């Protein structure tokens, strides 16, 4: 719940070591504020907690997370946080059809990473062919490669790798407590 709480990210912004971290945490706080998870999650958590307490009072063998499962879950949260931080580095761009930077960030916060990466590869093509074939009726500015190689290497590819790790960890947690199939 704390990961989805805008207040967590505001606290991190307040104690950030530099202006870039502060900006990233503020962007995440703003995005989470807009999704309004914080409105319903605490009440849902309280209901689940009350149900768990009631279950424990009648069933002494209720399942508990092992230290390994808790560690995996903590790593999973850290990976999600890193994906979100990378998303704050997505360059600004003019809106395309039904998508803008804020919408992409909201999709990242909802972990719709494959869809986001697909859109990012359309908006920021890695190769020159997609950009240089278009006639904008004005001289092009100086570019080394005419593509967005740096963005792919420093933001999009790490995001894809982290999301693959996130999926693996999630599967490991599901298998550890028998909730798969």
C-alpha cells in the first residue's frame, strides 16, 4: 500500500539527495494522486486484515509468508520503484493521437509496461529510417544518429529488463504459496 501512496513519494521527495531525485519523486506522487488508489486501498487493506485476524482465531495453521517470500516481495517492490523512476525520465513529446506523456506515466504506474514500451518505440524510433523519411518542410537540426538510441539504451531497455525480472519474482511468490494455475 505504501508504494501506491502519493505521500510515500512526497516523503522521498522531501529527503531527496538532489534536485533530479526530488523531481522524479514529485512526478510519481502527482501520477499516483491522479490514479486515486489511495482512496480505496486503506479500506480494502483493513477489511483483508480483519478477515485475516478472524481466520487466525479459528484456524491455528493459517499460512504465513516465509522469510524468503518476504524477501522476494521486498525485491519486487524495489523493482517496481525502479521501473517507475525510469518512467520519470521519458522525454517530453507532443501528444500523439490518444497518448501523451502523462497518460504513459499512468500506464507505467499501473504496470502496463508492454503496452507502454510498444508506444514508446513508435514515438521514439531507435533507427533513423522512421524519422528521416518524413518531410517536415524545414531543415533538420543536427543529430548524430537521427534516432533515439540513447533513450532506448538508458530508459526503455532497462524498463523492459526490470519488468521481466518483476514477472519472474511474481511467479516465484505465487509458486511459493501455491496460488498458481
